[in-house]
């Protein structure tokens, strides 16, 4: 293999790489490729084990992050519920005080709403009644 040497840099001997070998030293608890499967089969089995270990560690990591996210969302939702509850209670207190201070205004609003609903109900009833009574009761079809 040809190496390109830069004459401007004087590197000490040993920094040039002619060939490299990848050697995997198994850690404690990890299994090494079985001696029965040597060569390419052993390497493929080892890569398969390493891939499944990487996938499992990634799954554990994602599961931990998911649990942490659920806890954060739950905490935030509880905080939002308490804020909403405080705001609703505040609005209810304002309406109650307004009803005590201005009872005639609220009586007028209720009367107007009742009147409007009554008119809408009458119009709907009249339209429904009008449709049903103007249909012919008997239809005669004469065919020659």
C-alpha cells in the first residue's frame, strides 16, 4: 500500500499505518464468538450479538426517556389544572359579585334569552306544522 508523505510535517516513526486489524476484546458478561464457528460465520454471529445489544441498550434508553417525559407531562398538566381551576374560580367569584351588585341587569339578560328561545321554538314548530299540513292527503295516479 502506498502512503502519501507530507514533507512539511516531520512525524515520528510509527504514525504511518500500513495495515490494521480489528480485535474485539469481550467485556465481562458479554459472550465472545464460539470457537466452533470460526472465520466469517463467527464474525457474523459476533456482529449480530453486538447489534442486538446495541438495539436493547437503545430501547432501554428510549424507555427511560419516555418515562421521564411522562413524568414531566404529568407534572405540567397538574400545574396547568391548578392554574385553570384558580382562573375559573376567580371568574365565578366575579360573576357572583356582579350578580349581587347588578341583579336587574342579569334578570334582563335571562328574560331576553328566554324570549329569544321562545321565538325560535315557535318558528320551528310553525315551519314543521306548515310542512306536514300542506302535503296532499290522497294521491291518485291515473294510467291509461
